[in-house]
């Protein structure tokens, strides 16, 4: 079991805690993940060109295992990028300021490609929008992203979706037309009635929105994993035999509840449109009563891939690797260290941690090495 000293987490400036101690990842695993993400993106776009319609920032969540990394989720609405960047700074022994500048530029380039216009005037007014904004843990990240984007827009506002209205053919906030939206709400497809003004503006073509509903459906709807499971292998290291694979995923309705209960230790049960681990049940811990209550038409079963663990002062902590990406190109990564059955940052000591890839002194060096091997 890898060891990591128990350095207390500090609540980072972007709403999530940052850990200073790095989590180890082998160069072979990083290379497999890099190659596999590229391969999966090519498959995604070939199956549905809508994937390339303003997906904005993606995340690929990975469980390293002794047999190789396992992909368990892909998101189009990835939170925590700035915290992950801050974690990378904590793990950089050689060039922290330079690396932060490169990571920030990669993020800005992605926003300019998928959301912003060619100039501040062409971009117009940008809104970063979420629901129940005041209670969002990632509100500081949204505010920091607004500051990053302000030089490239006439104005950038951080808003609650409830503050928006549609009138005279435009989406408006306090009378001001909103030209572009970075959509942080988990109503990924704009299907909820409360978001009708945003949907009207998008359909009318008067407001640009990213990530787009089309990209969500093609990439992050968990039913895509059922399709991808037909070809689980994403990349292979011939020297070691290690494989980067997609976690096998099937509709829960494909078997009876009795069958699932008998095999529950091998599976995780996920809602098709869930987010942030909400509604996710690890099979080995689920009761028969709860399993019976799950709406099987709205749930998937994914083959259980245990989280790896690190030791911190004699206590086991689970982790996964979140890779942030511009389509099929990884632009940043961090480990999410936590306690419990599913990923969460509420336990003191949980947080985003830097990853240490072999002897590489910084994340960018590791990513470059993975791409050129």
C-alpha cells in the first residue's frame, strides 16, 4: 500500500480542500490513461458528432488497479479544475509558477474555443450560472473563473439561474442581455421548467451555452457506458500486459432484483442521470430493501472497481484520479482523497491532492512524457 504522511488539508481558495502530500501514479498508468482517453474520444465523436459541440471542460474519472486503470465516469460539467491546479502547485518541485501559467493558459484556450468570441466586444456579456448559487461549494471557483474570463468579454457575471428571464427575444439579467453562458447547473439538458428562459434563448440562437446538451448526451449520459462496454479495452501496455479499460456497465433492468442481490458485491448501482455520487450505491453495502426500491429503468449496474488506498498515519484513505481534458487531450489531473463508500470531500482530511508520476517533478512533465512514449 502506498504511504502518504498526514498533512492536514487546508480549504483551498476555490471551495474545495487541497492536500499537500502527493499520491503516486506509475508512468505506465499515466501513459495508458493518456492514450486511452485519446482513443475513447475518437470513438465518441465517430458515434455522435454532437459530442464536439461545445463540450467545454471534460473530466475522466479513473481507478488505478494492479491490472491497470479503470474508467468509471466521464463528465461534461467537471468541477474542481482550479483546485486541481492548486494541488499541482503543491506537488511541483521545480517550476511551480511556470506550470501554473501553462495550466491556466490551457484552460483559457478551452474557454475561448468553446464559449467566448474573437474579442471582448464580440463575446458580449457572459454569465456563469448555477442553481441555488449561494449554497454552492464551488461558488469561489466560479468567481475565480469569472475573473479569468473578464479580459475576454464585455462583462462577466456569476448568477443564479432563478435571476434570468426571457423577454423581447433575449435572455436577460436585470434587463441586460446575456450573450453566453457557462452552464454549471446539473440540469444538463435544460429539461427542467425553471430553466425554460435559458432553453428559449438557446433554441432561438441568441445565447451560446457550454457545455451543450448535445455534448452531454453524447459523452456524459451514463447510458453511454453501456454502449462503450462492447469494447472495454482503451489502451494496452504490451510490456507489462496492463490495460486501461472501461468499467463493464449494463442496464439494471437486464436482470432481476434477486439476481442483482446475489451478485451485489461485484457491482455499483448508478442512476443514468446522476451527478456527484448522488444516488450511487456500492453493492456490497446495499440492503435488499434499498435494492428493491431502486427504479430499475433509471439505473445502471457498473462492475465494481475498488478504489486504491493510501496510508496516512495508520488510517486508510481511498482515492481516484480525475483527469481534466479538452476533448481527448488531458490538460490537468489530481487525486481525490476521501473516506466512505463514494467520493466526497466532507470528511476532515479529504481533498484534492497532487499526483506524483514516477520521478517526474511536475504534472506537465509527466503528461508530456506520457504523450511521447
